[in-house]
C-alpha cells in the first residue's frame, strides 16, 4: 500500500508523469517488462509493474514477479559485512586471510576487506574453471577463490570485480559468523525488513515467478543473458550478481539505508554505520568498466543511472545491475528507488533509460 504523494511532499502530477514514462519505455520497446518502486522519507509512494515477463510465451509481469538483479545484488552482500563490522567481528583493514587462512594462497595475503569492498583486491576476473554449472557447489567456489592468482598487487588498481566480490564476502561472512551467507542475509536483512521476495539462492519452488531476461537488439552479451535464465543459476548463491527480487523489496532496502539503518521500527544498521559505509573510498578510472567511478565500502556513489540531485551527487549511493537495473538512496532528498527491467541493453542505451526514470522521480519532489 502506497501513501498519497502529498503526504511525502511529492507532486501528484509529476508522479503521474513518472508512471507515463514507465509505460512509455515499455511501449517503445526499451524492454519487454519492468517494475519500479519509490519511497520518500521511509514511506512507499509508488509501486508499478508492467509489460511482459516472457515476451515469447506471452506471460505478463504481475505484481509479485521477481527479476534477476545482476550486480544490483552487491549492496545486499555488502550489508551483511557491514553488520559484522558494526558488531566488532571484523575490521575494514583486516586481511581476508585473517579470517580465511586459505585465501592467502598465490599471493593474496595482503588483500584486505577494504580492498574487496572497493574493487581493489587485484583479482577481477572470474576463474575460467568456475563455470555457471559449478556455482551451486560452494566448496568448488571457495576452492576457486583460494586458488585464484591476482592480476594486480592488493590495493594498487581500481578494477571492478563482477563476481569474485560476492563470493569472497559471502565466505567471509560464513567464516566469521558461522551461518551460511544465504541464512545470514535472510535472518539479518531481508527477513526483518519484510523483503520476502528477495533471494540469493532461489528456492526451486519459486522459479515460475521469475521474469525471463531478454537480450535486446544492442546487447553484446547474449550468452550471459541466456545463462541468467537458467534455474541452476537462479538457485546458486552468487552474491555479486545472482540475486532475485522485486523492485518493491529492493526499494525497501534502500529506504532502510536512507533512514539511517532503521525502517518501520526495524533496525538493521546503526546510523553511524550507514554514514561510515557510504563515504567515498576510491575515485577514478575503473579498468574493468573503462569509466570513471566512485565507490564507498560496497556501494557506488553518484552513478549517472541515479539521476542528478542538482547539488552533491556523491551523497547518492546505490548500485546498478548490468544492462538492466538500478537502485539508490539519496539522504538529502529522502528518496529511495529501485527500477528493474528485463531487457538487457548496451550501456549506451541502458544508462539513459535508467537515468531518465531516476531523474523523473527526483523531479517529482517538492
């Protein structure tokens, strides 16, 4: 149930224009289907769904349809580590090997948690032997992370780690806390917040609720899109890019962050922790994505897909998902938003469609 726009100082007519843009992007073929959710000041103000979940089969997007998050999953993994830091179980500058001795293998003894969270660990490439059909074998994942040889010295190079980021954080959570990552996430983050349609490791019984991913005409990674339509990939614990969720849930996560770690009386993080983990840590050319980026401890700052606040965009934090989605929070405006599509596009068309939606939401604020 959403609140009236006036109750959170938003313009009802401007929110109508947001919905018009949402429908227009589907109608003009930007993507077959999508979901959009917006919070302001901790209150849900918009919850939209539309288009086709499976264009070929003629299956429409329903209110409970879940979508692949790709790297929009990463902040969920980071939040688990943020909780452990707040509880004094680890420190940002701890070598990963302090908690996971086998990780030191092949010259990774100097890699710290801070390096991993800021994509400066030096091992950005997914090991070739760790193909999608092995992702459900956690022992194989752990062994691959131990065996990996860094391409760069720890802390020396800013290069996005598309998948290794999540596997390392998840095993670190298990080593420090004792619970498997999937259980920790559910018990400490998604469960308390009522994010009942968010999974990193989808139960097989829910497979029919997941939207199909569609490779659009400018997609240069059709094989990746096909891979992320496999039930085996949905069911694997892949915390850097394998999350499945609704926009409603993802926006709720960001509303919690925007509110300083507590939403509807449920505290996930302390305000001081949220402030700590959203501070700029690294800025510059990301050698993996070949674009200028800014990162905090597990989050992207001022990403162009998040629109512009008109003041200090670095205050906006969140993350995008390859070719499809973005989620973010802006504590200055009180906004939290998630926009997830099922049409995988090249950055040249994906960034503008996501940025347009983010900006339309921003422009609806009074």
